[in-house]
C-alpha cells in the first residue's frame, strides 16, 4: 500500500468527469487499498479517486460507525430533505463553507469485486456520500457553498473529505 499525492484546487483533474470502472482486477484492489490508506493518512472522512489524480469513479469513505466503505461507480438514486452544515475538503486546504445537502440519500454502487451494493444514509455519512460523488463529476463543495467561512470563525465540527 502507498500514500498517494493529494491534488488540490486548481488542478484540472478535479474538474473532469471521472470514467466508469469496468475492470474489477488487482489494479483496482491496489488502488482502493491506497485510497483508504491515503484518506486515513490525510485525516479525511472520504476521498475520491480524482483527488489522487485518478479520473475514475471510485470513492472511499469512513464517516461513522459503518466504518470503511469502498464504492465503485456510485450513484445517488434517491434523496430526501435538506440540511445546511459545515464542510471542508482535503483538496481545498484550510477552507470551510456552509453547504446545503440532502439529509438522506440512497446510493447504489459496486464493491471491489463488482457486486452491487446499496447504502441508505443520513447525517454525516449522507453528506460525505454527496460530497465524494460530486468529486466524480468535477464538482467541489466551494461551487455549492452558500457561504465560505472566514478563517477566524470558530468551527465546532470540522469535516474534511
Ligand atoms: Co472533497
């Protein structure tokens, strides 16, 4: 396993539509392992493949008691409610903003072996799923933020993805 270099805002790969994964092989498994290791190393609650320079539809998330989630070709198939909360992103260092997200989502994806998985989430996990899936479509939270917080603002709940 290896820590991969983090891409930050201004890098054009963060703005590209990521490619669908079609091959579930050893390369994918290695990539997923590296993504999880990198996410923990950088202390994020989620990481999308474009953030380490790979334009493929893959995300890893560890946001709550569900532990590590590996999602390949994830898609939001249903969403409900609305919630405004503070968000950050490993690719947008030292910045936080208030972003409105659905409060509940249902996501369909594939696991590392290509098997279909379904996740229903709310709270932090729902927010992380929406944030990471946005990355796969070239969208950053700063595009959606209602307000970018001034650096002197006190932040109780920091969250970086
Ligand atoms: Co992010």
